[in-house]
C-alpha cells in the first residue's frame, strides 16, 4: 500500500516539474487518499 503512495507522489512531482498541472493535482490527491487508506489499515491491523 505504501508503494502506491510513493509511486503516485513521484508521478505528481514529475508532472508538476514538467508543467502538467492537472495530472500533478490528480496524482497528489490519489497519493493523499492512498496514504490515508494505508494508515487506517495499519491502525486496524495493529488493534486486531
């Protein structure tokens, strides 16, 4: 799950550097949601 976050964050950074603002924003949003999902799943796994 954390690999997805890292890949999306790298895609967002590269797209932002190349000037693709739409792709960068979308990738950043997806990376944010992937990170939130990973943290929630990690907390649930820790508690169970």
